[in-house]
């Protein structure tokens, strides 16, 4: 498993891979999206990793506004985890 997927699963699912919900639309997630891409200096830290379905992943790469929406949703998810 790719490192950033492990980071996400370990943080939100206590190391157990279970059904993961898309943070954008609440369907089943299939990808872990880097909110700031690694090519732009984004990290594999949980603050930069968001679970998304394929449709939301595509939208995040096509739309700065949608990626910003995901950043806000992810920030809220992190706050509820504390």
C-alpha cells in the first residue's frame, strides 16, 4: 500500500481498512487526494490527505474552487477527530 494511503487509514480508521467515505460527496472513496500536490511541495501528512471518490478526485484536479471546498471539509473532519 502506498505510504499516504497508510497514513490516512491509520489516522481515521485505527489501521483497519474499512469502508471509507468520500469527503466531498459521501459516496465510497477510492482515492486519497493530496490537497496540495507533492509537485507543489505538499506532504504525505494527514492535514494534506483527503479521501475522495473518482468523480470528486477528477473535480479537485480540474477546479481550484472544488479543491478549496475539499480543504475546508477536510479541516472540519480533522477538528472533529480531536
